[in-house]
C-alpha cells in the first residue's frame, strides 16, 4: 500500500510538471534590478531592460554586459526594441515625463532621448516595430482615450495619433509588465491588451494604428491588477492572449484566450502553469509553437495555444526566442535565464 501511494504521488508530480526537464539555465546578469524588457535579435544578440535605468546586452549569446544610461537612474525601462547589436530603443514607463524613449546607435555607448510623454496623466505601457522604420507606442488613457504614437523613421521622431476606437472603459488600463501588452505583425497589424475594467479587451488595428476595433475576452478583469497582460500572434489571424491577477500569482481560473480571426472573437484557453501569465510569445521557426510565462512559471504550446505543458515553475516577467532552441527569460531581482530545454520545433513534430 505504501509503495502504491508513493507511486501515485510521483505520478502526480510528474503530470503536474514538478519534475519537468530543466528548461532554463541561470545566467549572471550583474544586477538585482527587476527586469521586464527583452528583445532577441538572433541566437547571439539580445538586449534586456528594467528598473533603475538598467540595460543589458549580449553580442555572443553567452556573456551579458550592463550598460550605463546617463541620467536614467530613476527611470523604469519596461520595454526595449533592438534592431541589431548596435542599435536599440528603450522605453521607460511612469507618470507623465517619466515615460520616455531613448535610442542608441553605438551599442549603448551614447544615448539620445527621442520621445517624452508630455501629458502629466499619461503612462506608456509598450512599443513595437513592424520594420526598421515603422513603429508604435501606446499608453494608458488620457481624457478617456488610450495614447498611441507612431514613428516612420526608426524612432527618431514620433507623432501622436487621434485615432478612432481608442475610447477606454471606466477603470480600464494596460499593464507595463513585460513590454508585450502591445504586439504587431506583418506590415500594418497591431493589437493592444487591456484590463482593470469590468471586461478585459483586445483592441486591434489593421492600418498602423489609424483606427481600432475592440473585442471582449473571457479572461477576468474588474480589479486594478486583473485582466490581459500580453498578446502575441503567430500570423495575421491566429493569436493568443494571457493574463490573470498579478497580486495572486497562483490563482486558478481562465488565464488565456485564443483567436483564429485576427482578434475579432476569442475563446477561453487554459494556459499552464495555472495562474498569472504576463507574457506570451510565438517561437520563430517553431511552426505553431508559443511560450508563455509569468510569476506562476512558464509553459509552452505546439498547437497554437490549444493545449499547454509546463516548462518551469520559476517566476519570470517576460521571454524572447531567436529559434526553437534558443531563447531567454528575465524576471524579478535581476533574474536572467537562457533556454536549455528541447527544441520546440522538434516537440512540434
């Protein structure tokens, strides 16, 4: 009887993912700052960002260096977009002019400010780029509308859009938790994830932010820390949204939703591990593979989000992949990890 009970316990642990293969290998980050931004260019080039003006960079895929950004010690860099090993833009989040975008073209040796939030009630959440020139940044509502800015010169200059469809609900906002509350695809499509209001929503644009349409999702909201935290798309039609309640990392309930029509309609999906997810990202070259993560841990899907398996229980904030076998994750207290699990493309077969 004792052996049978032990076997049942072991089987339960394995099925829950407690004995899952090691998915991530810790990497020295050289910082204790909270890391939330991550941009993976290739298997050798990636950038990360976080609190206290923190920027990290690797040019060999192994060693990471901390980069000093003069005058940024009080800024919280929630998102970063890297073009290559030399060029990157970093976005800080905070009230009013604490929301800024800075750019470097010499691997972080020098930086220049290219955008500043002039609204004292503004708060930027995330940015994305369709290509080397065209990008978008959005922020929480000001006077009842989400803020959206676009660039057509690689982020050198930005202009605010007064777009239709950006009207917000009461208490609605977005979460600058992983730099992925906004995602883009192709040359014109963009999606924004929201929470806090009575209903969680995704706003979608097919014209580079000139107009938006909203869809309600089954992920619970109705509290300041609840809703959709991240949205990611495999193609123009198939996407995934994840979220939960960041104040209750292991809370059971609907923490994901899938779409097959570009975000017009969504169906509930149970993402593993159960609990709060702050990021979902497609895996380049991985077919229909997706990786999600948050304070509940990380998981993956190889069928476009229909089913999920646990990768790891380590709390993280965001992930990024260069290929099915190479990626990184960042998180609390300077956490930096490199993916060391099996190829997600191989798993997809």
